[in-house]
């Protein structure tokens, strides 16, 4: 059984027991999260596709880590104008462990 969920404007294919990294969610470590934007569910009985979400379906997950990704370099440059700007960016993320998919 697996589901396709939406979180932070991105879609993820998840199954029970899987870990995934989503955009930062405002939950503490060890807290239970209920993701209700389920776009599709596939199980032994068949496939249910939502329009846009599957009614009554949700994915229960636990927060296992709050962190930030590696730094990326952002560089702006305009030729012949002596304009150069360099900055770094670290994107925040939340790591979730999928506990259960509820139909």
C-alpha cells in the first residue's frame, strides 16, 4: 500500500515505515503529524484518485528530525557594471517517519 501526498507545495509517494524530508513543519521532535492532503491511494483493492484530494484519507507520521540542508551558494553578477553579490542559503526541513496510511 502506498499514497501520494502533498506537503510544502511538493508531492511525495510514501508507504508505511518510510522516512521522508519535507519543508519545515512547526512540530516538535517526536510529535505526531496528520497529513490530510492525500492525492492518491493504492492498495490491494485498487487505486483511489482524489479530485483533488481523497475524502477521509490521511497519513499519520512522527517527526524524527528538524534540521537544515547543506549551504548552497547564491551569486548575482552583472557584466561591465562592477556588480557582484554572494550569499549563502540553507533550507530548513523536517524528517518524518510514516506510521500509518488511513483510508
